[in-house]
């Protein structure tokens, strides 16, 4: 059989801490974009900030409060598309990611975050 899975890799060291503090985040990771970590639907359309409460299965006020905390704790960043007025969310790849690689711009964006020190190192 030919099985095509796209796995989401999570950082086991910090996953419980983050999802306990921000339960909505557990629902958001299913929408991670491949290699860019931008929250997108399966058809490739980027998720807008106004839709986060539907995806996170919480009220609008709870979504705004949790989103403010996610931004403050450097778990997600807001990104504006060049030449457009829409804002999207990018998830810190040191917490979770989809695919085997990430873009160098994404790495540079998050390499100094506090979460980059809390990764599980594999000794070879």
C-alpha cells in the first residue's frame, strides 16, 4: 500500500506545559503549513485571525486572550503578507512543525526564542 502521511512533530519537553496554559493551541497545530509553519487550511488558504476562535473551539474573547498570551510567550508570531493587509500566524518551529525541514527565514525568526533552548537533544 502507498500511505501518505504528513506528520506533525512536537517538542515533548514543552508540549504539556504549553497546552495546559493555552488549550486552544492543541487544535491549531493541525493546521500547520508544510515547512513554513503558517496556519493554513488543507486547501492552502491561510487562516485569518478572525477565524482562530472557530478552529480553537473557544469563544472570541477566550481566543483573543489566549492569542495574546501565545504572542507574548513567543509561541506564535504575527506575519503580514507583503503587499497585502492580511495578517497570519506563524508557529514557533522549536515547539512543533510539519515536515522534515523548515525555511531559513523561519529559523532566523525564532532562533533566539526561549523555546529554542528547551528542545530534546538526540545524542548520536
